[in-house]
DNA sequence: AGATGTCCCTGGAAGC
DNA sequence: TGCTTCCAGGGACATC
C-alpha cells in the first residue's frame, strides 16, 4: 500500500533517468480508476520533462501536458531499458527513448490521467483538495493545531482524510500516533498545542525515516528500478494486535475506524 | 457544510 | 484438497 514514502522513493528511483525522454509508444491495458483523458496515441512524440510528486500523486510533466499517476494500493511503477511483454496486470506503459515506464496494478485502484495543465478541472478535482506537504515548511505545528481545532472527528480519521496534511496513510497514521503518545480515537479538536507539536514531529519522523529506508511498509513494495530494497517496517503497532508493545509490554489493541483498522497501545497512548 | 457510509478491485489468507 | 468468504486499502462520491 503505497503511502507518501513509497511514492517518493518510486519517484526518486526513475525521475532523473526518464527526464528528457521522448514517448515513442503507449500501451493501455484494462481500465483504471479514471479514463486516461486523451487518446493514447496523442502522447507519442511528447517529451518527459520532470517527475514531481504531490501527496501520493506522481506528476509526469510533459512538454505539453501532465500525466497524473496514482498507485492506488497495489500499483507499482517499473522503469527499465526493456521489460518483458506486458502481462494481464500491466495497465499502462510508456515506451520512451530511454526506457519503458510501466504501471503494474492488480487491483486497479490506481490511475493515470492526462491533463493539459494543472488548471484543468480534472487536475483541480484530484489535487485541489489536498493538504500541505508534511515534509515542507508549509507544514507547521501552529497552523496544524489551528486546523485540528476545527475538526470534530477522531484524530486518526482526520489524518487519513488528507485535506490538512497529505501522505499519511493507514499504516503511518497508526505509527505516528503511537510515537506521539496519542490515542487514535480522541477528537482532533481536543488536542492541545503541545500534543499537536509532538504529533507534527512524529509525522515527519515516521515519513522521513521510511523514505530513508527506501519505502519501508510494504511487503511487496519495490521502486521503479526494481530494487526490492524494501524493509519490512519495524512497526511499533501496525499489524501487531495481541502482541506486546515494544515500549511498555502492554497488549496492542486493534479497532475499526471508518472501515479501517487502527492499532494502538492502550498504555502508551493517552486520550 | 460537515460527518459518515459505500464502493471500486483482486490476490491472498482464513474458514469450512 | 477445494470451495467460499473475508479482508486489505485511497479516496471520490453519495447520503444523511
């Protein structure tokens, strides 16, 4: 399940290599989450200028237009000089002068959408509601606190919504809340400034550490250069229901919030 | 408008 | 062993 770290690691693994490449052919497999938004053939002849990231979206900037790529939860990008013939789960492929970029996505929650510019309505729909980037200066403790003050739902769900801060998915939300000592069920508006400061730091810590480790959470994650240098994350709480807390040895609990599983330590994390 | 629930999809695990 | 059922998850969308 790619969260921000996995998307960023993927980006870094091929951005420099694909920059400047001209598209020579396009292959489209089964439908993804949304239609491509242009005829595949229309991409031929365009040049990839850069690969950027916004939240969990990759932005493949072309000399004319942008391809928005989302990995959904089972998506994986590969970029290599050559690749074997496309299989049943390979749903989008750009052949370029520098290699083949392929989206492999068994569950097809992913998306590849062409937009002429980022002002395009579709681009605005997908990117417009996103919160600040957690690893930039725009993510500041005071404003984070001020935003949370306006939200009634549980802090875990507010983090997942992604409209205050992007990139914190189900796994890292549980981990960051553990690191900050905050119970996932507490209403966001009830968090003191001091606790928001700790949560802010925890989110940055968890995400940046995961990026350093090469995208850590995934059992099946590999970056676009095929490095399966993934680590099974040293999760403190995620997926550890019934096991001992690594800090206090209490039994880790699991509950459902908005159809998602949340893991926490009942002793380390206070309401 | 804010909060909550539903759905998309399929591989793998668990249950019978 | 082979079937069925359940679960995972991001996030747009529908509904209250």
